[in-house]
């Protein structure tokens, strides 16, 4: 895994993360493995009226190879969730105490909401977890509204803002070039991995920036970010270190969207089409 970091450095300039780089990072599944080999992921997501975000993130997480998945959702939604995605386990995050250390990776935010319980949930994750955490969507909005929590976000955490979320977190910027410069500084100072989502999504890690080479404007729809969160969380559960998991997930997310255009147009593309094309994307990485 360490050798693949050489791919990210291009004499101080931003490097392009392409198929060759992805293949060098990818670790094929072992023949003598079992579900425990590929980690237990936890997603804290969904709220009343936003359960679709939890379903999207969870399905993407399982399609991206997590061995086990538990989804922390509100009470009275478990039956619906099991009907849509029977492969995932659920817990009532409003009633059950969560044993964070038992999970190999944690993703929080898709469809979470910004009620007081959700704020306390983000605070509990920040206070209790030192391993890589994926912060997305409402988790980012909560961090931007409570800067005291942002200061406590641990090293190797992965933040996945679009430009407006980035500005709410870190101040106003005139363009993406300025945001990228800030992301690089933050990644060096705090040890975070930051994904600035958009055209050629930018990943900053340890002061090094990479531009993604896959994806199309069909991804410019609600749910795309939830899908990406699920993929990153799955790769973390499988033991990829934070920066490589993030770069590889962003690449696979875009590649699956490109492959889905075999049957869809950029106008008609849905995030569920992207998830269904993840298998083809992974096959392109096989040695």
C-alpha cells in the first residue's frame, strides 16, 4: 500500500488519479477469506423523510465489499429498511448505546438531519472514535455550525464537502483553486483527508493533492454523495488506509457512473444505476 503513494506525487503539482494508479492501490479478495476478513462497517444515516440517503449509502457500502454492515437509523424505520436492504443489520440509534470500537469503519451524515439528537450523535462520534471516520452531508453541516466540534475531529478523518459545504466549514473562497489550496493546508496541519467534490473531484491528503479522472455530469444529482460515503466506508472497513481508500473510492464512484452510461444518458442517470455498475468498475481493477 505504501508504494502506491508515489503515484500521487508529480514534482509538487497536483497528480491525476487514473486507472493505472487505481490498479496499484486495489487489493483483490483472497480465496481463503470470510466476511470477518473484510470488516464491519457502521453507517449513521437517515432521518424521517430522508431514509433514501441511508439506503443509498448502505447499498453502496455493501456493493463496495464491506464484510458486514450495521446502519444506525431512527426508531420505527427498521422494518422498511430491512425490506429494501435485507443484507444490512440495523440498530435504533435513538435507543441503543453504540459500541463504536467494534466497527472497523464509521460513516456519518447522509440524511442525518440537524436536530439536537443528531448534533449529539456527531459530538459522540468525535469524542469517542480515533480511527478514520467519514463525515458527509449533515454531519458536515453540524461541524460547520459547531466549530468547537470541528476542532476535535481526529487525524485521518475524511471530510467530503461540496464547495458550499467547504465554505461553511472553512470560510468564503472565490474559486476552487483557493479551496484546493486551503484543503491541502488543512490536510497537512490536521492530518485530515478532504474530498472537494465536483468536476474532477480533488482529494487532499498530507499536503498532496490528486485530481480524479472519472465521472460525468450524470452525478450532479441528489444521492451521489451518499453513494460515495458508502464506498469510502466500505474500503476503510477492508483495511485500506484513509488517503488511499478515499482516492480509490472517488475513482470507482466516477468509473461506475461512466460505465452506467452504457444503458443511461447523463440526464437519466440515477445513483442506483451507479451502485449497480460498481461490479463492472471493480472488474476493471482486477489484475
